[in-house]
C-alpha cells in the first residue's frame, strides 16, 4: 500500500538526508503500547514523536516487524492511518504538503532486506515554503498502525524502527533548518501471542452525558461466557484505558459491587487499584484492578457472568463541536502500569487470558441551553420552580433537566440553598440567578454538575 500527498518526490530526496553519528537527544520516536499481549487477530499501536526543539520541518522513518525473544509469532502491519496531530500539522491547519506512507509486503520488491516481515515507511515535509513547523512537543501522534497477530501461543515478535526498508532505504531522521538529525528511538515493542479462553470476557458499560458532567461507569466480568464452565475463580486482574484529552478519571471503587462480596459475602483478601497517569504522548491513561479472593486459595468464586467488578467515575472533559457529539472509548487492556498488569482470570493457579473484550463508549453530548432557575422546564422562573426543587430534593420528585437549571446559585450542586436563593430573588429583592438568565444559554461556569 502506498499513499502520498506530493508536488515533487525529488524535493524529499534532497531534504531528508541521512543523519550520521550519535542520536540527538532533543528528538525521540516511540510506539505505544510498549508491550502487547494478543490472543491473535487484530491489534493496534500508535507511533509518536517527541521534541524539545522548535521549528521541526519534517521527518522520515521506517518500522518493521521481526522475530521476538521467543520466535514463532508473526506481526503483520496491515494498515495505517495518519495520526490526529499529523492530519492538521500542515499549512492553515490542514495536511502537510508532502506525506508519503508506504506499506511493504513480506516479499518486498527491489531486494529490500526485510525477509519474513512487514514494514512501513513515512516521509513528511510540512510546508515547502517553510512557514509551518512542529514546535516542542511531549507527544506528537504520527501514525496509528493496524496489526494482524498470528503464530504459536507463547511466541513473540517485535516492531522496531529501522533504516533498512524502502527503495532506496528510508532513513530515520528529523529535519530542522534544512538539516537532518538522528532521533533517539526506543529499542522496540514486543508483541506476544498468547493462548486465550472465551469464557473470560471483561466488558465496560456505555454512558452518555454533557460536557463537564460526571458519569459513573460499571466494569463487568463474565467468568463463564459459554455457560458450561465447571471451575472456581481464585482471582483476576485487568486495566481500563481512556483518552485523557476526553475524560478525566476521578476515582474507581468496589463499593456496592459484587467484588466487595467475593469471599463468601465478604471482601477479598487482596483488592487493589492503581491509577495510571497519561503516558508521555498524553494519549493513554487509566486504572488497573487486581483481586485475590483468598490467599490460602480455600475460598473461591463460582464461575458466573455479569459480575460487577468495580465502578469508575469520570468527568467528561472534552467539549463537542455542536451539533456533533464526541464518542470516546473505555477499553479493557492488559498493557497498563509499570510493571504491566496483565488481563487474566486465575483458575487452579494458572492465568487465563480472554479471547475478546467489550469496549465501552462514552458519548459526550452537546451542552443543553437552559435558563438558570427554570427547574421545571416550563420556560418561566417563578414559585413553581421553588416547589419543584423541594420535591426533587425531599419528595422523590422528577429530576430537573438539565440539572444545572436547578443550581440557582451556581455553586456546583443542587440543594436547599437553591430554593432559598430563588425565594429571595422572587420576593425579597435578592440578586438574580447567575447566567444563563433571564435568556436561555449555555453554562459559562466550567465543570457543570
């Protein structure tokens, strides 16, 4: 596969000249995640560039797959998409003036030294007029690679940056002031092919809400998805990743879940969360959870489905460009943490890895215009709204929609003070509700309820 945006190929040949000598520590290339376990089939990784220097004008690199520490697996690069940052890095926020990505098959033409592997190259010139640059960045998203993993369980393969693929071979460089610099690059990503069981199936619920609101999401485990398992579960672990640009993880807990009663109705001997901050690229964060039902292994959990393991609370941080909403994902994973927390179910002291997972979707909706104080939604702010707020708080009445409409004093919560505030405004010459009031609009206060 080859795709390009190109006025003149020869320009790249004269600009992207191979850099010799030691790597320039100002520039780096890496792949996320750094370690990947796969039961086979499809997987994906992202490629990033970091720079402490300004005015990067372009770059080129190659990536190839090779045997890993335990040969016998095959990782094929079967597709590629431009990274989110690269797609808007050119003049006027569009594509760069030159982008070339070439996907090379197993048996590459021109005698390229890439036997029994697949590879991809990328070459970029942002702006031939040299008015558009990439400035210092902790993580600039270059590519998302689609992989196909096959081979024997326990075997592994690698993805490595390389100067050996392409015709002529594409060198790994970063260009500043028309000069090429050799970037630092990680040693590689290990992709391990693992045996899997279909009975174990972690899955995350889907939710929706407006920008700035907080939403609680359930994480469920099916231990006996096929319905015929006759084993006892001794423990489990997994991670859930999210995009930190879209979501802010506030907390995760087993309070009120099945996990807190896993040991014959009591809390398991080991019940531990770890919160994983965003990686250097700023595109991946999350939490991990590990459970051991009974250290002595005498008490186990019967295999069952729909087991509510934990609840995670997120703030919906991204603001949609209305009228379109934003959809982001919560993904069960075995690639989070240092050391990495594997995604496993433990039976008879053995780790069983799921063959698949259920990804949750978080839909961030457009903010709803409202009038602050119009809690009952009848387009008037009057004493009926006071009654409505009191009924909601103390008589199980219908909830305001949106909830912000009942936050009359705009203190970030709905309580009896909002009814008092509205009474003072309506009858005792108190101050009016903060905006949006008296006309409908969006909440100017960040965060929301």
